[in-house]
C-alpha cells in the first residue's frame, strides 16, 4: 500500500513540474491570466484535484478502483472531477470519520 501512495505522489509531483513550461523572458506579463496556461482557474482545479485524490486514497475502496479514479482525475482534471462527484457513490465508500463509541 505504501509503495502505491509513494508512486502516485511521485507521479503527481513529476506531472506538476512538467505541466507549465518555464518562461525564459525577463518580464512575464499578466501571470494570473485566465485560460489553459494556468492562472486562478487552473489553481482552483489543482486544489480540487488534490482534494479528490485525498478522498479517494482515504476511502475503503479496493486498490484497482482507487487507481482508476486517480488516473481518471489525473488525465482529465475538469471532466474527471465532474464524473467523480456525480458517479463515485462517495457516501458508501467513506471511512468512518470520527471516533467510535466505547462499549459500556
């Protein structure tokens, strides 16, 4: 299990490093632009993707469905988010989030 999470985190780190080429110009105009180059919308999608990865990896699903959901969201960030939130049956796969009651 640990090697799967380590490999997935390495893959995400490598993809984020290669996602946007570094500009060689001395002055970069409008760094927070809208569109496919990143910007505010890209940052919001990145945060939402990270939240999905964490939710999927914490769930009580089997390893293969976890991997498939992560790959879907990784390859198609916006479409994968929409598909995950609509069709993943999140309520039945959430782990118990909290403390269990002590027996009396």
